[in-house]
């Protein structure tokens, strides 16, 4: 894959020169059902102008349906969609001024890269010369200078997705919608294009909604993340807040890696392995506690909260993650420096950082 060139100066690129400050996007009580199956349950969402928000969750949680409602590809059964304060709930897709990029590139095989990019402009009645200039600006924006005369079959998957992104941006939409646009790409290209999308979004200041099931993608690019489950938003917050202070056990389990152990909760603290830890929500009784691997450490027996035996240790470059079966019979992962190399069967002792943990009632 060709490495993209640096973004052109604003004065040389019409799209950058005309970049706006984004449009506010709001969901107010959005409900969506297919027959007796309710997919969205009164979803409320308020996205600031120019903000990059990811809808994150497992398959079937309603994130793509929410995006389709925003795009006008589906009509909500109840609730209101607002763009820039205007109710667009019954406005057709082609009147909402939205750019969309999907997992499938959906390029026309018989059209050149330039003509694919300019297609939306031509459909809007923009003259050939003006459309060609804007298409070249959009291709430059996504790092495809010099590719205008090629055809889709002459491009890699990452390059084809860049063309799809350029096609979405060339009409200068008020809002950009991205529905799993990177999932079909290999890992290295996915990271490259993910970072490029974020860089372009920041330069253009365009309000962006990104649907993904990949937590790393969401954490890397988002201003805020809405974690969805069963048609509802469990929590919407910055990546840092979601990871460090998850509001629910579902968020803790889905965002980041956690081990689940038993604890006894009372008020604002929970006892794990004889140690008192702060909780994210007040609960009383037997609970399941989510422990992050970076909040466990190897220590000496005198300072340990519990002991255990090494089950496996995985090398991950600058770190290792080691699976330990504790003396209580629970399996936990410990994240530590790569220079430590515990072997299968080694006896180890574990300490635990006193940081807030997510819990849920047992049973």
C-alpha cells in the first residue's frame, strides 16, 4: 500500500479551505422495532459540532440500526433526529447532507477513481470541471494523489476504502457516518487508515459517528464512546473515563481486558482477597469484581493479597500477560514487563492496586 502524502496546505485544497465547524447531532428518545423485535429502546444522544463519537458494542446491540436511523435509511418508530437543531426524522437520506462510508467499498468497477469520487457531485448537478477539481482535492486529502486515472481493480483494499472515504467527503457533508469501514482490512492497513481518518476529521472539523465492535479502534480515535448493549446506551464518555471508571460491569467487560473474581461489597467498597477496593457503584452482598490486568502485580509473599500458580505467559512485545490460577481457584491475568518470564507451574504472589473496580451482583 502506498504511504499517503502529507495533507496539502489549506490554500491549495478547496475542501480544507471551506472546512466548517461541524453540525450538532441529537437523538431524542429513538425507538426502532422490526415486528415484535425492539432493536432500539429510547436512545438519547447528543453529539457536539465537530465531535468524533463511536458507537461501540457487540453484534446485535443496535449500533448499526442507530446509524441507519441517523442516515435516514431506516425510520424510527418513535423519537426525533435533529441535525443542527432541525428535525430531520422524516427527511429522506439524499436531503440530509450526510456522507457515508460502509464496510463494503461499493465502488463502480467501470469508473475511474476520479469519476467514482466525483459521482455524488455529478448527481447533484455540479459541472464536470468543478466536480473534477473537488474530486482531486478529496483524493489528495486521503493520500491518493496520482491515483485518479486508475480503476478499482488496480487498487488494494485499503486504497479502495480511501476512495470510498474521498467520495463521502467530496460533497462536504455536515456529518460523516462510518459503519465498520475498516473490518475487511488487514491489521496494519486498518491501523494506518484508522489514524488517517481521525487526522482528516480533525482537519475538516466534521461531526463524525463511527460504528465499530473493535474497542481498540474506538479508544484510539474517539472524543467520546457510546457503549451499547441490547438497544440501549450503557455509558457514553471519553475513552479514558470509560476505561478507568466504567459505569457498569458490561462496560468493564467490553472495554478493555478484565478478570472476574468474587468479592463481598458493602457501601462504597468491596473486599477482594482480604483487600478493600473502591467500587464504581454502591452495592451490598456477594458480587463479581472486574480486575484489570495492569492493576495486578507480582510481589513478595509478605505483601501479597493472594498466591497462585502460573498457567501460561504470553509475550506481547513490550509487555507480557501471565495467566495465574489463584489459591481461591480463580483465573486472573497479570500484565507486567517483558523482562519477567514466569514459567508454567511457578508459584507466584499477587498484589492488587487500590483503584476503583466495576462490580455486579452475583447470580
